[in-house]
């Protein structure tokens, strides 16, 4: 399953809301996870099952979608949210496949 | 707290084998599934394989002839070996724990990654 993530780069300011798209090449039901990557830190699981927040994920993060189209939305951006975000499908494996990543930068 | 730490050589010569160790603290590797993932320059992420709580393995078909994942339960470590490396294997390598859901689906704990360069 190919995962197409967009945009590759996104510039925003604190307080704004942003959305990141992840599209699967075939239906993956809701078997999608989102991760956050920050330099010098371990990757963090944000959301699984398309829309279920992992314990500890702030409520300003939300996930939506099923089938082939998924969205990660971050409302009211905080400074700690500037990072790289990846989606990962686990509907068909092996192999598990990831999106190419979205770098969220400070405008 | 669960922690994972990758270790191994940062430089490997072409045609040689890449060997990495993932040391786990705070949780037994005889529970859950444990995976290796790599990120290439340019940020593409590739799942490489996993080893289960029982020692069974699953590998990415694109690597199947070159990869081996093993473990040492007495040391709570698992290992990655990738044979016949080329410059295209230059990447940051991560180990990670699958979240306990009964099946290996997604990762809830990651190591910080170790950069490996393949060069003569």
C-alpha cells in the first residue's frame, strides 16, 4: 500500500490551525497511525486507528478519515508542535508503509 | 518507563554486514512485538522487520534475502543484521516497540535512532 502524504512542508504561526493529508493507494479501513518526530527525541505516537488519540496526546490534535483519505489536524498550534509528522498504515503487512513526512515549520 | 537504545558502528564498508543492537529497559522483549525501521536521507521511512515475543520474525520482502532479526532475552536485547550493504543502505536506523494490541500494528515507543553510513 502506497501512502501519499501532503504537503511536504507547511509553515504556520502559533495559534493557527493546520491540516496534513495522507492518502492510501487502496482502502486501509481506519488502520492508520500518526507520529511526531523531533530532533534529539524519540518519535511519538500521536494517533492510531485513524482518530484515536494515544494517551498523552494533547486534545488539540485530531485525526479523521477512513478508507483511503486521512487527515491530521492541529488546532491552536503551540511552539512544541513544530516538527515532522508521518502517517503509517497497518492494514496490509508486510510491509507496513509510511508517508513521506510533513515538516511543520514556524512562519 | 520503557526505553530503547540503538547501538552499533556508524560506518560500514560496501558489501559488508551491518549489525545493530537495540537494548530495551523497563519492559521485557518476551512480551509484545519489536521492530526495526530506517529513515533514508530525504526522510523516506522504511519498515524493515519485526521479532515477536516468541522469537518469530517477519521481514520486508524488499530485504528478505539480506536481513536477519534475532534476540537475546537474557540481555533484553534484539539485533538487526543486514548483509551485503550498499551505499543505498545509508540511513538512520530505529528500533521500536509495537503497542500491545494482540497484533503488531503500530509503534508506541521508539529509540532515538543511530545513523549508519555505508562508504568505503
